[in-house]
C-alpha cells in the first residue's frame, strides 16, 4: 500500500439513541420523555421511572452543551492514556506529542479532553461514554496493542479516530494511522553497536503488549539472528526510571530476568552485556546512574543508547547517544489527520520519518 493512499470506505456508524427512540419504546410522548429525564413536573412517578429505565436500556446520555444539541458538534477531541499515571510526568515523548497536538487544535479552536485510566477496558468504556454523551467529535488513540479491541469499537461507534504509532491496518479502513518505522530505527542501532564490536546487547524495553514494543523486540531478534549474535535479549518494563535502574543493576550483575525475551539464543547466567538500549530517555539516564554506582564506566565498560532524544540526554555525563525524531511534529501530523477526518476527508495511513541515531559520548568500541 502506498503511504498517503486512500483506504476503503468505512462502514456506517452506529446511531445514538434519541428522545424519540425512548418515547417509542416507553409508549409515551417526546414531551413526557423530556419532563421525565430533566426531572420536571408533568408526568407521574410511574412514567418517570419507566422512561428512565428505557433510557438506560438504550444507552441514552444527555448532551453536554447546547451546541451539541443543535448539531454543531462538541468542538473537542479526546485522548485517553492507559498507562501508570506516575510515569507520565517524566515522559518527554508524551509532553512533546501533546504539545504538537494542541498547537494544531488551537488553530482550529478545538479543545482537548484528556483522561488517564488503568487499562484498555477502562479506555473503551470512556469512548462509549464520550460517544453517548456527545462529548467529543473524534479521538486520538495512542499505544496500539498487539491484541487491541479499540479499533473495532471505534469502527462500531463511527467515531472519527487517528491511531498514533500503529502500522496501517486494512481491517479498519475508517481509521487514519500516523506511524514511525520502529523496525528501521532498531536496525540502525544494532548496526552501530555491531560495528563497534558489541555482541552482548540488552534491550531494556517498555510495556509488554504494546505494538511498538513488540516490533522493536522482533526486529532486535531478527537483526541478532542475521549477524549471529547469540547473547542479545529484551526485558520489558513500565518505562519508569525505577524499573530502568533496577533492570540495569540485574543485567550488569549477570542476572537472567524472569520473562525476558532472548533474541539470539540462550543466555548463560553471568554473561554481562556490553551495550544497553533503553526504550526512553528517562530509563537511559537512570541506567547510567545505576551502572556508575556499580563501578561500571560508560562507555568504557558498557555503551548506552536511548530511544528518545531529549534535553535529559544532554544533561548527564556522558552525553547519551539517542534516536532523534521531531515528536512535536509527530503530534501536529496526527492532529491534522484528525481534523481532516472531521472535515469529511478520507482516512489515510501516514508514515513519519524514521528516527535518526545521534552518536554521542555514551557509545564506544566494545572493551570486554
């Protein structure tokens, strides 16, 4: 499929229940429904209870603003994040992504409704509630999963949506996608480390089950197999500095972690890596601190690469080699694709440039 090409037409959206639907189901007039739902006098308590039961059965929710009632739309788009809330304050990726999104929305006088939830089930419940209550005109979906219920739900609701970070999916032609080539970026990192002589590499990855985490793990495995690197592995984390530091200590002390993914073969206990790849800048900075506390030199004993470049990577010693991309522009692109859908444009698959590896002081020749 050519990037930017039009995708097949989406199916007809589900219809929101109206007061007329409630009136027909309850066997009363629309004015009686209005009185009952707005808790106004004019109907008996028996009728009021019946109307409310029918409204609940149909999934009816009141609109949240007069402009929605007049059919003008909510002038708001939604973004739900199903991640541990305590990891967000230090995650530069999401701060920059939202900055780019907000820049485009502000130009269109659109608001951003943001909510953090525990898991994808809760996220789906939020979408259903927003749709039923006319809270948003469309949504931006982040952190695509390998087994993801959200695209089917959004198709069912007919809610305009842009998936950020997911590869194009022909099963959901009504959803736009904005994505980056994680496979190409991981291959570039392995190329660099392999050229420096590193054969024992640990990838300290993000959350398991995320599509981009799995793509990076698969690519690392493929690149290790292609080069005959038998001691390459991935370990998933929650993206936090605490887990980044804890995993760093374990792998540098020769531990094999429960649940880790071996990329090139069985890793012998006590086999210390000479290079570490972190899935974000926060974990990389914490990892350098942990390695230093254990008496390891960076990059003399172990080289370090961060997936996301940020100011943090240039505030530590040594400066961190990192994959760089314009995350603010990533957010702008996603928001522009959503506003295009809201304007009646076709769903599209848009690929942003591959993150570029910037080599700094934290990577060097393998000395082990």
